[in-house]
């Protein structure tokens, strides 16, 4: 078991990022931690909330892999948002916010995953945006969903919350 993150995995299966369930939690923790600190715009915050919703403690172990094309990309800000995600991956590489974790991630396992993720994000092209992904995700959100309620933060980790709470507290 584990989780696979890819870009159009059906045609580029060999280049996917594959992680164990435990490593996936760590990978998402550090992205959500740095991403929450770096996100300024609504579209940037949405991308981090969407990542934080891949919460195995709530949706099931080994069920949070995804295709980058299914992320809620906003066409109007795609280039900036992709750049933002690359900054988030680089920030995680610099251990951004790690003092808020009560453990130290295994860098030998984690860093290659962050590097591969950055490569995949860099390969994501405007033409691959699924026009309805953002709209469908927002339509599926309850009125009380953090993504529709001003992006509240976890008081302990200053991370963007999801409908499931804080990804770090939960995991
Ligand atoms: Zn928390």
C-alpha cells in the first residue's frame, strides 16, 4: 500500500511519486506547514487546503494519491500558483516551520519526494488544467467549509484548516 502522486499517471505512470502511507503524512505535513505560511492569495490558499484534505486519518490510509491535474487550479493565476507551489516545495526543503512539528522528518526519505514533486509541478502545463476541477471542488464544499469561511488557521500550527481540521494535529 501507499500513495501515488503523478501528472496524468495513465500516460506517464513510470514517473509517479510513490510513498508509503507514513511518508505521505510527513510529506503533506511539511507542504501544508510551509504552504500555509507562504500562501497569500485565495488561489494559493485553496491549493494548500486541497492538499491538506488528503488526510489519511479521515479519508483512509493509502487513498490520498492524486493527479496534479485534479488540483483546483485557477486558470487566471496558473503560472503564479505553480510558482507558489514550487516555492512551497523549496521551503519544505529548507525545513520551513519544522520547529512546530513534534518529530523530525526523515530527510533521506522525504527530500527526494519533495524534489520529485517539484519536478512534477514544473511539468504541469496550462493546457492540462481541468476547467471544472476548481468549480466542482467548491460546489462540493459545505457552507461551513474553511475554504468558504475565510481560511481559518490551526492555533497550534498556524496551518490552513480543512473540513477535517488540522492535517498535522490529525496525523
Ligand atoms: Zn494543528
